[in-house]
C-alpha cells in the first residue's frame, strides 16, 4: 500500500497508562515513541495491520492551549469522542482474554446480525466496539 | 476554574461515564440514584447534579431514552409482542410503557414498528449500535413537561376554533 490512512490519533489522559492498555492488554505493538521536550509522539499498531498506526496523544501544550486541553480531557472522560471499532476473529474469546487483563467492558458479547459484538473502554474513556469478523 | 460546561474534573467525569455505561448495558434494570452514585463513587446528593451537568439530562431521563431506544429497536428487529417488549425494557406495566413511549416519540409502539421496518433496509452495513444510538430519542425536556406542552397546544387549537 502506498496511499491511504496511516495514522489516526486518540486523545488519552496519560500516555504511559494508554501504552500499558493498548500494548499490555490489547496486544498492540509500539510503532514509534519519540519525545521532544514535553511532546511525545506515541503510535502503536495492531500486529496484523502494520500499515496503520494508532496515535496515543495527550491534549496539551504546545499543540493545544490549557483551556482547550481541559475541554478535550473532559470530552474524552465523558465518552464523547467518536466511535472506534476493533475487528477480531472470536469476540467471546477476546472478551475473556481482555477481561482477565482487567479491561472495562461496557457491553457483554451479543449475537446479532450474523456476528458477535461487545463494547469496552480504554482507561481514558474512549469507547470501542469489538466486532467478530464475518466468515 | 469555574464549573462551566468544561469545568468538571475529568476524573469525576470518567466515573460518571461508568454509571452511564452501566445504565446503557442494563437499561431494563432499576437504577435509583443510590446505585448510580455508588458506581461513580460520589455522594447521592452530588451525583444527580454532576450527571446532569456532564451529560445534559438527569440520570432517570437518560435511562428513559435508552429504554425507548431499545424498545424501538426490538419493535423494528423482532416479532415480540408489545407487552413482552415493555417488560423486557424495564417497564412495570404495558400502560406506562405505551403512555411514555407515545409522549417521547409522538407515536404508538405499533406505528413505530411499521414505520421503522420500512426505513431499516437502508442502514444495513452500519454497525448496529451506532444505528441504534442515532435513533435515540432526543429528550431535552422532561416527559411530564412535553406532555403539558402537547396538551396546551391541543387546548389552544381547540380554543381558536371555538372563538367566533
């Protein structure tokens, strides 16, 4: 692939906590972790999807002023950020595995429309839908 | 910082979100403020006010919108009788369900069932939870207030007709 979406960023409340979640509990790998002063460019990738990076960013200076950053932190904590969807081979197995890691589920796996879906949140409040791939 | 729209502590908001998530996951259950406050680890007095400030509606009205949303989905996607849907979505009686449903959506469960089935075909590939959320009733005023307003409109229309 030479063209397409490469990075989509999420706002998180703490990058170390987010890294422990996405890498430690969800099985993502660190793609880039670069610091420049207070700014830290942190991206992770799904092991099956090396061409796409998920950015884990903290809202704050120098990119955002303090008041804007506070608004963004509140939005993330209220679960007001846009939907995220993770596709897995086996939703129930993934659920069990993640729950054992302490992942906060917002919806138990449900069979519907020929597939299975569940819902979980990252520690910051970003909400994920977990869909079982249709076969 | 003042407690404006964005002034609430994100740590508190994250805990309030947990209470909202719990209502989402089990909207058919009973959710008294005491139970919600415990989920959010705040006092009962603090909870209702903080929730409303954070999410724009009081917790019980939020619960109502989720129940109506779920009932609408069941009306659209299943052949369950309306009575069964009323009980599955947390109402104690069919009468209360029908009345609140009509107050919120402006239509009866049966009419919504017929209409949404005709419209459902077009949304096929969108993840169902997002379709469902998009069809959540936007209940910005209390149900009782909505009922009063409809009644007032009705009265004033009749009043006008009777005027010479």
